[in-house]
C-alpha cells in the first residue's frame, strides 16, 4: 500500500495492457465504492483508473438497452430508457452519494450476494460484453457470476431486455437496509418467467419456483438458512402473484 502506483489510461486497450503485465498486481478502479472498502486488505501494487476510457453511453435499440460499464447508478435511476425494475433496484443499491460514484460495471464485477440490482439484470437477461487482450466476447451474466473468465478482462457494456412485466419483494431489517432475502421476477410477452433471488447463495441467482426447496442458503446473524429458504418461497409467490395481477389489470 505504501508504494501503490496509480494509472489513468485513456483507452480500454491501454488499461488491458497494464492488467496483463505479469509483474504487476493490478486492480481496476471504476467508481471506487467497492474497491475502497477492501483496499487495505487487497494485495495490489497498481491501480488502473477507468474514468478516462469512456464506456458511459446508454443506447436503446430493438427492444434492448445497452449500458456502458462506466454509467453510474444515479444515471440508471434517472434514465427513462431503463426498465422500471432496474431503475428501482439501482436506487436501492446504494445511498445517494454513492450512486453518483458507483458504476454498473463495478456492481456487476462485485456480484454481491445481496445486490438487488444484479438480480434485476439477471431477470432482464443481461449479456455482458467483455474485452480481453485477445478479443471482445459476450457472455450471459449468469455465466460470468458462476464461472468467471480466465483471462484478464474489462467489462465494457451490459445489454438487457426492456420489455415484460416485473415485480419485486424483499425482507430487510429496515427499508433502507440491504435485503436479507429478495425476489425479483419478469414475465415476457411470450409468457416466459424469469425469477432471481438475493441472499440465498454466494451470488444473486436465477431460479425456478419449483427448485427453491432445494436451496441451502448461507446463514448469518440476520437470518438462519431455514429462515432464508422460507422467505425465498414466500417472496417468490408474492412476486408471481403481483406479476399476474398486473397482467390481469393491463
């Protein structure tokens, strides 16, 4: 930490060149809200700041929204191009001061177990655009969370569907607190239902309602494994009921 080196490259390619130097232990800096919380424990000697590389555009095309990885959470909240569920979950992700700093790419990269924003991206069928030194590739958010990527990479964009009927339910100690368990759902025009849960696994996960009984959530001081699984079932049913209600009224 005493000899931490700071770089601010002006392109993704230059940032990747720094990441792939074998003698360096690099960390990417986007908004900094996740990194700053763990910086003292991180074994790194080089910070690569992405603020000058761009990646801050929002584009709507053919029923999809493509979001640059450096778009802040507050811009998601403010953008009418976003599905309402994503706007709402971006608002819940962090307090106002953090939302103006934190980025969607950082939230995806962190993949925190309680991130309702990441869960919202899952039900919106998020595809993640990654750039490595060798190529640009697109992977599903589920694959990225579960399997990672072997080569050093930078998230450059997130593409989501912006159609369908959505709902959200959560249980938390206070309305402003991170959820103990949260359920999010989206039903497409074709009738496909996508369900995601927070607080029942190491990362937010996509589930089938019938499979919730097979979950073995981790326990902590806020809730036992048994409580979390029970809440997952209750909240999922609330979400499905709300989605059906909206469709009947629509």
